[in-house]
């Protein structure tokens, strides 16, 4: 119960800061699986801008930043850093979908994830666009929202959108 209340307060604080345009805000998240995650909104904006630039060049609508996806992406990035792995599934074999859904996404949402490490923002986007699967995530017309998380040299994009039958 205590963890749920704390999680709800953190989620509310982060969503308010995103919608209020608090670019300067830095927030720490702590939970049992991730030692710590720091979200600095100015850190992730270039990734979102470059992603939307690629989408616009392909004739697609830009993605909107979603605080829940920012939190799940940041938790994923820090979990990989803290536990020294680099994969879509964590060390317990859990996929990121569970993490994303724990932040409030329902099963009626389609989800995607891109991971990278040891690259700056421009190199990350260029690398993802050269990779078929990552490019498909960035240019998926079904996605409407994005969250980007960084933890030191780990960078994660989480994508979300309604499944076709729910639109």
C-alpha cells in the first residue's frame, strides 16, 4: 500500500511537471527493482525532437511525450545500468511491457521499445533508423506517444498507441 501511494505521488508529480512545461525539473524515482532513476526533461528532448523529425520526413504525425512512458523508459534504463545487462527482458526474464503497464497503460495499447547505450542523441537516432526493427518502431503510424529515459550511458525509447480495433 505504501509503495502504491508513493508511486502514485511520483507519477502525479512527474505528469504535472511535464504538462506544466517544467524543463528545469529533475525528479528522483526509487523502487525495489531500480536503485534510482533521475529524470531530467532537458536531457531527453533532443531524442524526441529527432524522432519526430524522422517521422515528419516520412509524412507521419509527431509523437506526444507521455509522462508514464518517460517513467517506464527511465526505470528500464536504470535497471539495465544498475544490474549490468542490455536486453529487452530484465534479469528475471520480464519484458518491458509489464513495466510500461505498471505505469498505467492498459492492454488495449500497443507498445514498442528501442534500447541503446554509449551513443549521443544524434548517433542513437541514426543507428535506430539504420536498423529495420528500430526504424519500424520510430516510424510506426499506430504509435501516438513516446517516453524517453536515460540513465548514464543507457538510453530507452518507449512507444504507445491504441490497438487498431480500439481506435
